[in-house]
C-alpha cells in the first residue's frame, strides 16, 4: 500500500506474494546473491535489472506524435528542462520524461486513485480498494474529464498520456523499474496504457489528504465516551487572534455586493455563520447527549481511514506548509521574494518532481515558460514561477467534509419523514493471484455510505441515545460522507491557467477554478506586486449546524445550503505592511467575516514566528535577502519550550540524575538543533507532560495502538483512590495519528491552563513507584523524572551523549515494496536514517507525534525561494532526487543538502539552463 508513514507504520502490498512458496523464494535467492555476494549470475541479474530501467538522457529518441524536435536538458542533479515549439509537444515530452524517472510511482498512484491496488499487490489490498471504490475518486475524475474540463486542458492531458505511452511502448517490467522485476516473481501484472483520466484522478488523492477537519470531527465525537462538553472544549480552544495574526488583515466584506476586497467600504458583518445548535463536545450536532452507538461507529471509520493509502501523510495537525512573500520595499533587490515549503509526509521518491517547461518562443500555439514542482503523472507545474509571476501554496484547511448519520428503512433511508431509495452501483475488484470480489456501493443524497465498508458498523446505533425528534433507532444508523471533491470540478484547468498567468488579474481568474482542494495561494510578480487569494469550493450550512460534528442525515436543516461565492473569498493585494504570511493559521478573523471557513485552523505557532522574524529583520529599514528567506525556512525555535522552560526550571528536583538533566535547560535558547541535548530532553519532558495530563485521560480510540492502561470506568477522569476499581484498556489508533500529537493546538491547551495550578487536568494517579500528582508542579516533576529515565533507556545514562537528532530521525522508504517487504528488498529500496533538526510546529517543521514517539513523520517536502528581481538567482531543493530508480545517481542526491537546510541554484533563462546542462536528450518526430 502506498504509504507516507515512517518505519513504524504502513501496510505492505506484497504480503500475499510471500505466500507463493517456491517461486517467491527464488527472488530471495537471486537478490541476496546480487546484494550480498556481488558476484556470478546473481550479481549479473541484479546489476542488469537496475541498469535496464535507468533512463536514456543523451542522444536522440524518435517519438511518434511529436510535431517537431524537443530538447530535454538535465543538470548535474538530473533535473530536466524541456524545450519545445508547441504546447502539445511540450506536454507530450513531459509525460515521456516523468515516465522515464518515475513510472512505478505513477502506476501505483493511478491504481490507488481508482481502487485497483489488489490488481498489483493481491488480496491484502482488497479492503483498501473497497473503501476507495466507495469514495469513487475515479468515477468523479471521469465525469470531470467528460463534462467539466476545457478543450485545451483535454488536449494537454491527451498529449501527456501519449508521452507516457510512448515510453511504455515495447518495454517489459524489468525495463521499467526494479520494483516491476521483483513483482514479476509473484504476479504476472503488466502495466496498461496511461489515460488522461489517470492524471485527473490524481487531484482527488491530493484533495483527500488535504480535506480539512474530518479527523477532528471524528475525534471530538469519540472523546464523548470519557470526557464531558467542557473538557472537550478545553482541548479545542478558540484561535488566539490577539496573539497570532491571521493571513488577511486588510480589507472588508461588502454585504451589498457579496464581495471581499481592500476597497470595500461597507461595514463588515459579524459572524452570521456561528451556529446555534452545535456545542463542542456533543456527540451529534444539535444534541446535548452523545448517542452511545456513535463512538463505535466513528471508531471503526477512523480505523478504515488509517488503512487508506495516504499520499501526503497523516491528516490533521501536521498537514500544512509555510509560504510567505515580501515586497520589494523590504528586500535588497527591490523586487519581491517568495518562499514556500509544503509539510508533507516523507516518501521515496519525493512527492515532488522538479522540472522546467519552456516554449522556444511564446505564441498562440506555444504559451508556456514555467518551472517548478510537478506531480509525476500530471502535466503542468503545481508550484513555481513563469516569466512573469510566482506562486506558492499552503493548506487552507477549510471544512469541506461532513459526516452524516443515516437512518435506514428497508432498501432506503429517512429524510424529512419520508423514505428515499439508495443510489447503488456494483464494483468488481480484481485480485492478483485470487478470485475477484464484487461489492455494492450505496449512496444517499449526502454521499457514499462509508459504514458499508466495515463489518463492525453493521451493529451501530442499536442502543443509541438520541433526542425525541430522531427516528426510531431500529437496526441502527449508517454513516455517509459529504465532500466537495465528490462533485466534478475543473481544478485541472486551474493548473494550466496558473502556469501561463501574466498578472494579478489572470492569477485570480485561475484561482477561481482551483475549487478542490482549498489552498492558500500567495503571489508575486516581476512588476513588484504581491498578493494572497483564498480559493476553493467551501460549503455553507444551515443555521443549526457548523460542521464540527457528525450531523443527522434525516433532517434537512443540516444539509449544505450552497458555497461561499468566489467574489466573497478573502484576498489581499499589496498590503501596507509589505508582506504576507500563510502557514495554516486562520485566514481571517471570523468575527469580521460572515462565512464560516472552519473551526479547526492551525493555531498559528509557525505563522507568528515567521511574522516575528520578518518584522525583526525589516525594523529600522532593514532589507531581506534570499539567504535571509532560507534561514527563516530553517528556523527551529520551539514556542512551547519558550513558554514552559521557565516553569520547569523552578521545579525542586531532589534526584541528582533528574537534576542533572534539568540543568540542560538552563541557558538553552529554545532551538532544536540535531546535536542539542537540551532539545532532546525538553521534547521528552513535553511528551510526558502531554501523556500525564491529557493522553492517559483520552478514550482508547485516540490512544496509540497497543499502549495499555489501567483506567477508571468511563465518566470519571479526575484523581483516583488506590482502591478504585479499574479496567484494562489498550489504545487503538495508529501511532502517527494518535492524540495528543503535541502540535500547536496542544500549545494553546496548555497555555490556557498554565497559570491555573490546581486545574483538574494537572492531576495524575499514583503508580507503584510514584505518588499521585494533584497540581501542575507535581505533574511537571513527574514529567521531568519520566523523561530522564525514558532518555536513559533510549540514549544512555551519560547525558553528554544525548542529542535531539538521535531521537528525531528520518527514514525514507519506498512507497510500496520498501515498506514491509523482505529485508533485502528494503535494503535495496530504502535510505536513511538522517538525524534532523527542527520539530513539531517549528518553522522547520520536521514533525513528530508526541503520542507515538520522536521519529519524523512529516517534513518540508521541498523548499524554494523565488527571486522576482532575477529569476536565475532563485533557489530550490527537493527531499530526495529526480529519479525513482534505486541506485540511480539521482535517487537521493539532494537529501543530504536538504537535511542541512541548503538550497540549490534554480536557473530559468535559456542561457543559464544551457550553462548548467550536463546531459541533453533530443526527442524527434
């Protein structure tokens, strides 16, 4: 299964292959000879297989379908710059070149988006395919291609597919990649031709991982089994607008014209979307009592979500990015500088592919001169710059998903007192080495029934407590999903529109088509302008529902009422302050805007740090350079350390070994460098504070799988007496998505109770070795001690040998066969570890989940700084390298520099590209 999780998580789409007996063992014998013995026939097989799939990068190749020659120029890192004389030739060459470097990755992705992983990897992926077929990404993509996309976009998609298929022509599995050669020992799978819809469907996977607050919606409901409404409210505090600035600070909403803009003069409305019926902590929107069956239901759905292939990583707090733009008034060049670094889960190869797409001359038939980061399998450039403008993206985090409880009656479901029939379809899942399986997908008007995909959900709701207005519980309730990405749109059009936009007006027009997923778009141009636009299809809801909790699907007042008008979405253009920062914080102060975007922003730790760094640099007329932007990207200061360390140093510690560790915090500057012992100890203390104060009080559905506690029966989370009867409960959540994850939401939780030393959250029961904690300082003392002994076990007794990087390590794993395959195959495909600086909610966001451990689970997946004064002086870096072929020189050739925070030269002009070129391949008609 494609996985972005670290070594501790993920499923392997090859388990069935290991059950194939003698034939499966042959690959072990052959590859062990190749890898270990390094001689004879085994070595010949291994080396020849690796070499067979490495792309040709010099000379010339004939391609049917080209109208003229195309030059592919690669630099010393294998990054291609393509030069063509027509749009179709340009995108055909893009398809060919990406397939050369990344076809295995492309093929796995299209099987994921279409729910066909079982065809490649066998019966282990049937359950995942069932869920993906139920979501129907491929069906929506087909509808988009048929009815929504422009004729021009379709032409480009067809050209791209022609290029991919030209590369596939006449090649066997081992000619494509080592992974196909390995797969061939257990499966006679052969790649089929690429289609334009394969590219469009990729946007659905992108939207799924950036879908907003769905996990928060589930978590809040699951918490009701152990926590009351006021306690849950403690764990989801209000956004700190007074301390962490939102993205948009200038402008107003005009109620008369339903537009937002800096020039709007109408008084800004108060937040009309604040809902009256939903209270944080209730189990069902509008109710005050949680239905007892909902917890079982949502827990099972959460389990299914953990199994869905995650392209970008664990959905939730860590999914985000940094981007900011500074106007020429504050830069040494006198023109804008734009930075971007999306925070996504690490994978090998990187999610991004660097590339330049250049028309030899701009004309009506060849319109593009653009470079940046692309997705393998999709034409165009996603993030980057052209000759006139640059743009970056961060996740807006808009609430674009809702879960609905559905009351079944016979072959239908209830809606406003009537029974409506399900929409149904049959899906047949073909299984490598096994029998096909046919499933029935059912949908309500709200969306597909997720609950049909888990046997546990058949019994839900049998004892649910609901209000008198709810339909009789009967056999229970199902759960359906409403999601903007399941409605056909035209985001693919937006990619090409962005790529050729020449000014702010054309940029905003392109943004209006970028309906899914909702992203913060920042902008700069060579004329000196900067801007921000919030795009996306963001739903509006009825007055009784705010989207923060599952809603009753049988009641029409909980339905979506439409979408926020594009003209009303917030934007800024050349703000007076001279810079714009987006890092997943609130887009706008909701008290000054009439539409609810979400209740689950990031809490602004990263964004405010970036704001502070910019302000400190430009005060008294200081100017910012490209190097300054790079240094800001690698800032690893810990806000929570700045808040807690003064308190921790006041704790009276009697144990000399614990005191020895506590002294590490004295004089520490709160930076989380890889070689810092203080950072290692503080983060261990923070992890243990969270565990003692919050984690051990959460329901098992949110705690790490396999971590077991003796806990009180549900309903009492305060201090306990030694004689209290307890029950044994073990966690059920994947380590990468368990709570408390330690992100900046938890910073705000702790900040809110920090001065309340006797708050109930600062209590912890006594153990066989430690007394109960009854206040903040006692709990902090426990955390200081527990952290000391935890690091002693992990890093040794001598604190002089401790370092954050020894705990905080990055492993790069091949997205499929490198996850849980045989050891020799993992050896061939995987790389690492790297000891990293940075941390959770730092600008250098090498994220880790405090509930699960210290390992790196999301990273700045790339970094770029665009210099609009001289595009040839822009800088960039990728997490891995251009190639997806193991043992290629460009497999991970950028990773060491990435880990050190370095950037590579990013040339753009034809002259500079020529000077940097090491290999040239000419594609001829």
